[in-house]
């Protein structure tokens, strides 16, 4: 999990840097299309990071199932609800 955690944090830091760059672009009144392009890149990056986080949670649930199947089902449903909500 440490490598996965490091990868997720690196992705979030990269997205944070992209957002700061977009703020600068707006301050400098750069072209709308360029700003939208960068916003789309950040959104895509966040979506991929979200997929990693959810994938990790599903893996954990499968590798270490709950003794109580109702609790396990509830946790899986919670993960699925997070995916659909996005």
C-alpha cells in the first residue's frame, strides 16, 4: 500500500500544481481555450486518481473480506455508490 499511497499523493500534488498554473493563466487573462484545456487535464487526472483510490478499496475488501457477509455487502455497495455518484 505504501507505493500506492505514494503514487496517489504524487498524482494529487501534480493536480495541485496544475490548478495553481490555471489560476495564473486566469490572472494573466490567457485564452479561454487554453484554460479549458488545462481544466480538462486536471479533471482527467483527478478521475484517474479517484479510480485508483476506489480500486484499492475494492482490492482490500476482496483480499480481507468481513466475517459478516452483510457488512461485506454493505461496504461493497458503499464503494459502488461512490463510483456512481462521481
